């Protein structure tokens, strides 16, 4: 599944792509990230209806979650949401019923190709669009109140779909990919009047002729913090990033 993304854009890039104006507070609370590990649950921009933008954490916490301990567990299980099942899964169905869909800006994402049947040998790849620096991944979001601290947590999950030909070659263990919303349909995804059939119709494999990918260093799986190391996106020459 998609647990690793790249958000190598700044506030100016985001404003230009979505034709929005960001508040200074938001600009000061995040920066570009070359490699985002979903299990770090970083706060990053998501685009909401009426061109609103919020800083949400990756890993959806349903509104009905009872405790902080439960929230810490469930968010590791909701980094992704299988779009074919999303209207039936308890963690997501209320958010979808309430039209809580969002766009997750990305510049790329990472997947691992299995070189053997058990995945003991894997090669990481960086995947991105050919002629588009920023693109939108489909998301569903939730708002949860942590009663122990009286704080409100906004969180999201990345929707996935069946892999296209390119992604089936790379993500050959599960053959899945994130739902990428074509630019001309981004406004439609945020439309609160969509029917269930409309939403599902947008959750299809992206045209792989508009995508590119290359193998990168295996050091991405090391314990080093590579979130702000540009070389993490480069084609593999060796296993040295520094």
C-alpha cells in the first residue's frame, strides 16, 4: 500500500497550483518533505471544499474513537483506505456519508518491488507524474476530539485502487496504487453533491502513460531521517546518499 510519499513543494507552489491563498500561520507550521513516512503521522496540507486548506495528520482517527491509546493504534491501520470497500468499513463510512473527502497534494510516492516470492529482497522506487510537479491524491478525513487533553485532531487516509500496468510492475506484491485525481476532476472530488456511484467512478487507476518511475537507494529504509534529503529522490547509482 502507499505508506510513503513525497511533498516537495513550498507554500508558493501550493498557492499557484490550487489558486488559493494560505494564511501565514499555516505557512510557518510546515515545510517541504522529500520523504514522508506515514507512520510518523506528520501534519501536512490537505485541500478541502471551497478551497480551504488544513494541516492534517496521516492516519485517520474515526470520530468515535474512545481513548488516546486507541487512537494511537488505529491511526497505524488507517494510513490507506481501500476505495472498493470504503463505504462499508466502520473507520471510513461515516466520513464518506458526510462527504468528508479531501485532496492530498503530493509530488511523488514510493513503493517497493519484490525480487523474490517472499519479499526478502525488495528494491524501492520513486513514482511521479511526467509533466506535473504537484498532483492530487484522493483522501477521506475525520475530526476526533481527544477528551484527555481537550484537543481536536484532524486526520486523513489515502485512498487506494487497483494498480495500472506501471504500478503492477513495481508494487508486484499487492498490485495497488493511490487514487490520483486528474487535475480536471479535482473540483468534482470535493463536490458534496456526488453520489456513491460518482465517488467510486473517480477511484480508478491513473493513466500510466502520464507517469514515470525509477529505482532509488535502499537507504530510504534505514533509520536515518531522510525527510529533507534531496538525494532520496534520485535514481540509484549506489547505496550512498551522502
